[in-house]
C-alpha cells in the first residue's frame, strides 16, 4: 500500500512539472535579415518553458567532430551570460546547449559567439535571432517553473565590460577582414596591369621579329634572284 501511495505521489509530481514546448527561429547576421553563416550550427526548433513572467529558451549548437570538440561557444545572449551550459557528445557530433530568459520574444535577440577551429578559422561574431511567436506557451497557469539555481553569470558585474570587449574584437576583426580584402583587390589589380604590360611588350616584340624576318626574307630572295640573273646574262669566261 505504501509503495502504491508513493507511485501516485510521484505520478502527480511528474504531471506538475512543466513540459518544454518547441519554438522555431531564424539566425541572421547582426543587424540584418541575411541568414548568418552560423545558422547551420543551430538545432531547430529550440525548447521553451515558462518561469514566472519570463520565457526560458534552451538552444543547442551542434557541430561535426571534424571541427574539433565544441568549436562554437556563446559569450552572451540578449545582454546576459548563457545559463545552464552543457557540453555533450551526440553520435559523431558535439552538442553545446544553453538557456536564457526573456520576457519579450517579439523583439530581435542578439548574441555574441566565438568560433575556434584551430589552424582553420578563429573569430568572434555578433548574430541575431528572430523567434516565431505564433504559438507561445502561456505565462499564466501551472506550467511555470522556478529559475534554475545552476544559472551562471547573470549577476556578473564585469559582464558589460566583457560584452563591450567582445563587440570591439568582432568590429576589429571585421575591419581587418575588409582591409585584407582591399589589399587583395589592389594586389590583383597590380598583377593585371603588369600582365597587360607584359602582353603588350610580347606583342610588340613579336611584331618587330616578324618585320625583321620578312625584310630578311625579301633581301634573301632579292640576292638569290640577282645571282641567278647575273649568272644568266653575265656568265663568267
């Protein structure tokens, strides 16, 4: 009887725990409506639950094992540090999951991420998320849950400084990339000019050689004709 009572209590407890709904979203380049290169890393849909008057969104970044272990990490999301960060192995992929809290999902949510594939690509990027709010769970009712006590970084006094530094790094990397592209364009232009100049020189040289060859041929033909004529009309005695 006691075991039956415990089973009932456990069953009731499970019913009272909030279940996670799903929410779709898009990943854009920061401040644009252009799909970000990071979009392919994000698992869709995300998971969403309710905590008081806020939504708790859990997102997962999935990367292939040939990119090394967890090459993409989240530095900030909506001005806060990511919560409940977990790193797991999923078959031949690496999953990086994290949560954040937000009361208004109609706005664009910005995030700062770092990508580090040693020897291939290392950079910090700002990206934006737009969530589909057509079927959000209700904030009222029994499906709310208390905020996790394992949240990290939400009250970090140095977070704003870190975010400014990361944003500055992303801006610097963008400027550096633009500078490299400009230098490359100048280099290609200079190479094209040098190639065109060499082609003109080669064409002129070919023309001069052709003219000299024709003149030499004319002289040779004239000389042969002269000796034939002389031998015919002025034979030696």
